[in-house]
C-alpha cells in the first residue's frame, strides 16, 4: 500500500516538475536557449514501471505519464520513495549518491541528464 | 610605484607560463601571487601534448619531463573493480598517448604525415610542475615574481593600468603601473570580478564530488613492473571512483569519489575500498569540490585580460583546465609583445577574445561529453559483475568494452588538443571554399588558415616547430622553386613595418602534401595565418591584416 501511494506521489511530483519546467521556459533566457539545443526523451521510472517521461522535440518540452520504450536517457529507481527523496532534496549530490548506493540505475546518454539537471536548477522556485 | 610592462595576477601554471612566453619575446613582467609557496596539492595530473609543444618552444619540455613521470613509465588508463582487480580493461596500446613518453616520441619522430603532435603528453602533478616553472621564472631577468601579494584593486586609463596590492602577512601596500594587466588568478578571479565579468553557464550541475590525496609505498606493487597505472577507474556494486597516480615514480595518489563521504564514514575505509586489499597508506589531505562547466562571458576589457581558470572552469574530464589556459597564455603573449614592441596593430589585442572564447566553449562542450562518457561507463554495472560465472565474465567484458568505447575520448581527443582553429578571426586571411573538418577526437592535419601548423621532422632531423620564430612570423616555404623576388618583396614589407619575419625552407618532397601550399605564413604561436601557392601581390596588406593593423 505504501508503495502504491509513493508511486502516486512520484507521478504527482513529475507532473509538478513538468509544470515548473514549462513555466520556466517562458521566463528563463538560458532555458529558452537550451530548448533548441537538442531533442530527447528523458525518463524517470521505478523498476516496477511507475513514472513518466519528458519529451523535448523541436523546442517544445512536454511531460507524459507512463513508460516510454526507447528513452534517450532513463533513471530507473529501486523504489518510488527513493526517487522522490532524491528529486526533492536540496542536496545537489543526491542523484549521484543514489546511483553510487545502487538505489538508481541509469541508461543512455548522460548528457541528457546534465541538460535536465540544468533545466531543473533554472526552474526550481528561488 | 613599481613600473612594469605587464602585470600578471596569479603565479600558478598559467601565470608563470604567460610570463615565460612574454620573456621569450623580450617583454618584462611582474607576477604577484597571494600564496606564499607553490601548491602542495597534486591537483592536475597531465600536461597535454599541445602544452608540451609550447613548453618545448620555451625550452622547458625536458625539465618538465624530468620532474614528472619517468620517460619509460606507462601512461595507462584502466578500468577495474579495485586497484587489486579484477581489471575489465587496460588501455595501453590502442593509442600512442598511453605509451611511455620515450616510446611515444619515437613514434612521433617516425611519422611523416603531420598527424602527431611534436611532443607526447606528460603525466605530472601540479605540485611538481609549478616548482619547475617558478624556478625558471625566478632565474629569468625579465620576470619579477612576488609571492604573498594580493591584488585589491586596479584602475585603467588610456595609457595603462594602476594596480594596488597588499602583502598577505605584513599588510604592506604596493602600487604597480603597467601597460597591461592579466588576471591568471583562478576560478575566483578578483580581476574578473573587478571587471564585472561573469561566467556563462549554470553552476553546480553535478553537486559535490570528493577528493582524497594520500601516500603509499605499497600500491605500486599491485601493478605490472611496480608501475602504477596513470588512471585506474574503479567500478563495482556499491563503489565507484578514480584512482590517479600522477607520477609512477612517486608515492602520491589521488582518489576521486563521485559523492562526499557519509556521516561517520572514515576516509581510510574509502581508500581501502578503492585499493581492494589491505595496504599501508597515509592520508595527506581531502575535501569536497564542485565540478563546473563555465566560460567567462568576456576575456577582458581594454588593457586588462583574463587567462586560465579565470576564463573557464571545467570538470577535469579530458584534462583541459590548465591546458586550455596554457594555450590562452600562448595566444595572448605574442599579441602583447607585438604591441609593446611596436609592430602589433590597434585591433590585435581584441583578437585574443575573438580567437580564444570560441575555443573555450568548444572545449567546455568536449569536457561535458567526456564527463557524460565517464558516468556512462558505469551504467552496465550489475550485482552479478564480480560473480565467478560465465554471466559474470560476460558482464566484466561488457564493462571493459563500454569503458573503451566511452572513456577513450578523455585521452585520445587529439582533435581538441591540437586541431583547434582560429579560422573566424579577423587576423587570419580567410580562404574561399569549404573548410576541412576538425573533429574532436581525430586530428586531421591541415594548414587551413587559423589551424595549428602540422608538426613534422625534416630530413636533417630538425623538428619544423623548432625552426619557427617564437617572436615573429615565419614564412614556411614548401617545395623547391620559391619565387625569390616575391619573397624579397614580403621581407621588405616586413622590414618597413618592423615586423619580425623568418624564412624556413622545408625542402622535403615527401612532406609537400602535408603542408598543402607552397607558402605558409605562421604566427609566433605556430598557427597558420595565411597560405598560398604564390605570394600576395600586396604583401604589406597581408602583413597589416595578420598583425591586427
């Protein structure tokens, strides 16, 4: 049951992140520039399939619930709770710490993760 | 007030190299450094091929090699579960860069296609490089090195710069008046801050990493012939890191970790985990640091310029931090010297930023890709990695091949090291037609204007680079039937303008294709600024362009 609620919380968090990013694309000069730098599918999911993905295509960034079969980069979390903890942490090292500890696997192009990290820094409310 | 033609703020490798480059051209400088001594931290661990070419021009390459990794010691990068194995990959033969310098330089000398640098890289710690440069600077009558002085302000006007500094211990104040002031004062550059120039890019994309410097006399025995590999990347379930031996003949090691230690996690435990066996070691220093991918929005203003970490902060993946700074110093020095010696034009100094800012951005992009590649090499890791089963063996093989595919770019990117070009610069005589590619990884020799001249050895055994003028232009004549009348016109035009011009004849038929044209005009920084199969009808116009007049 706890896992179910954590999965819901993860969905909600990803949706909020999508909204924050969308808002920031209208206000951040740097983020506007980043939108044109490449196209990709960035996925955040758990090993049991909860999660969603962000699609950057031709300058537009959109969030979609559910798992994409061919993301360019994917974070695959052991549990939704660990994903939420890392994504909401004020510690910028939380992601790498989770990877180092085996709480998260990664696949694909890490440059996409760097893009996303930068976008998140720009979008996060000050 | 102390008068000096060039005031250099910061006496690290870039500031010292700038002073030495200026001195080679007869220009005096004063360096102030807020540290009292050279660094005691290993910091960087490589002087790359291009920087070694520059140090060769300064007559320092042998001294630097003598202070670093022995000439017969490896420059290997490997991937393993720990320093005691098992090893998934050992990159030793796939590129000349991994070979001992003595072997690599033999291969370089034997090549006839211009595809190699003149010098292989040198594995060396910054704490052993700096004393070589500082000693050289102190013995140079053109250079005044003042340790323990910190800049606290400067003003510039139309004729020069007045800088104010105080001694970090006594508080004594001193003023300096110079024609130019150069900030080589690192990532927290006061000069850059006083100029109100910020970095572009977003900070702290990867959070905090951790570094441990330690010494051990026992680690070397883990490696073949008692020579630790240069880099041992470590990855296994629950642990990852990079063990660096900056010099196989010394007992200093650096362990990089992608995360800071957990609360109550002992550093000794982390080092032991990297070594994979119980060995004696002594931790010297440690601390967190934040990798960055930043480039200054501008490289200076009027008479004040920036170089080194003051212009860029890179994660060290690819070894381009100091090494980019060395090439900046090399670019800046000849321009300052040309202006102070009276033959550089009014537009020359502005071309420093025009030429170097795009390279700093290109290198940043490369460093980002290298950083990404280093992380990606860890992705195939699973809990079965160390199983003594066929599937465990298959996973280790996959880790090894992934590492070579991904991480080799950190070491083998000769396109970045020696293939960079200034082809959009206003002091480069542009050519019509499509420019040849200059990819990041492979270096494709080219004399396309703006490119670094390809390096070769001539039939008489001399390296062409050793014959180029370091303080003026060189007309390189390729082929056997030069037009002496036209060459005389060029020489006369140079003399009238007080522009130093040397002439070098290659005289090797087998090298003619490498240099592509019969005539090449090469700058003091070894970059081609013009080429042609006949000399220009108005040589004065060409000289005025390339000297920024």
